[in-house]
C-alpha cells in the first residue's frame, strides 16, 4: 500500500511531466533571437543604488509631509 502511494507520487510529479515535455518539445519551434546584452556588475550595482536612493528620498519626504 505504501509502495503504491510512493510510486504513484513519483510518476505523477516526475516521470509523466518529463515524458510529456520530451514528446511536446519536438513539436515546438523555438524562437531564435539574439541574447540580450549582459550588464557589468558595476553598472547593475549603480542602478540599484540609484533606485534605493530615490526610494529612500520618497519615503523621507512622505514622513516629513
């Protein structure tokens, strides 16, 4: 009884979706597009810091108002 529960759970969660994705994956045409350019860490960090600064200023102006 316990073995059947475990087997059905594994089949439902792992095996059946894997087989379905293999079966349907052959029918799907994948879109060939160029990858977006990668940003450098310094650029991303600067953008994040600017967003944080603006949010902090907005919150402090709400408190003072």
